[in-house]
C-alpha cells in the first residue's frame, strides 16, 4: 500500500514503508442511505482517484465536510449514469464515476439539489438538528421543525406554516424532508445561502454555482495541490436536468482532475461554463 493510502486511513507511516498498526482503523464515515454491508473502502472517491502526479491532497480536518466527501462511496467502475426514471443520461461521456447514492423516483434531485443532498446528508450524519436550507422564497426550513410537526405549504411566492405529524428524525423522514426542499429550492436560493471565496483558495466542499433560470451547480469533492507551484486541481461532481445520479465529472485532458486557473475569466466543465468568480462555500 502507498503512504497516501495509510495516511488516508489515519495510520502512522514510518520511513521504509512500515505502518504502526497499533492505532485503531477508524470505522467508515456513516452514509445513512446505505444498507448494511454496502460500504466498500476500495470503492470511494479517494481510493479510486489518486491525485495527479506530483501533487498531494490538501489537508482537511477530521470529521469535516471535505473529509466526508473524500470517502463517499462509488458504484463499480464503468457504471452508467441513469435518470430518475431509469433511463440513461445523454451523453454518457462526461462522467468518470457514479456515486452510490439514490436519485429518487421523481424529477427532483437536479443540480443544486444534489449539492443540498450531499450537504444535508453530511449534517444529518453529524447531528440531524443542524440540517436546514433556504427556499427560493427566502424561508429557512429546519429539519428539526419539520419532523417536530411544523410543516409548510407554498403557494406562488408565499410560504405558509402548516401542522404535520410529529415524527422521529429517521433517515426515511429526512429523505421526505429533502424532497420537499428540492421542490422549492434551487440554484437561486443556494447561491444566496453560500459565501463567495476566491477560486485559487478552493477547498473540498466548495461549490461552483450560477444562480438563475437556467443555472447550474457542481460540488468540489476533492482538491490536490503541487507543493512547489501551488497549482491546484479539483474533482467535481454534479447532477443535472432531468434529475440523474450524482456523478464525478470527467476532464478531457486529465481524466477526472480539473486544473484551477484563477487568472482565466471562466471555468469550464463538460456541461456548463462558470465564471471564475462563481466559487462559493457553506
């Protein structure tokens, strides 16, 4: 195994390739949508996508959103991207991998929704009562209120409070909450919810986003850097329209890693061109 692999697992690495195995191997980060036995450490973002030659992954804090994204589970190599209705996405040449996460059975989990889904799942794994997202109307909807019996009804631009059954904060209840958020949120609301950051300072968990109709959003799964030049490369993931499985994007030059050049006015992805000033952070 490589040094990077052992460091990813949090094990001390000694010169000569020895590993101190007395330290406990951490349990997989919880991904609550998976069933028992589905998580495979060999099929994750970090395991499948080594940094470009001459680069190292940027540091992320243990337990952070960035660390959680790095160990997201993937479907087997070569998997196709499917739409919510089971049909194949067109085209099939823009992805390098497919995340092992459901897309739902309705046309809801599109681009901004995929970002909301991943951020929401991370917060749910930390503390369900931390989950909240804004609607396009500006209303801030907390999961704790929603499962606690405080629902909402949207009519045009108006959002009215309603009562609903009190439930426990299970993952199934959380998924129903997210579907309602997906219905009334989008790139406009997510864009307002995030804080701008310079493209050159990109970190795992950041979002390239253009709020609008149409708009688009892709999430940064991982970042690698060349230590001497500080050149950064990013792994990106998206959903799109219609709702489709979240997939790691493919760069025509480097497979999956996209070079970051903050001096360029645009940042190109296979299905959208962002402005270099459209990077934001939770």
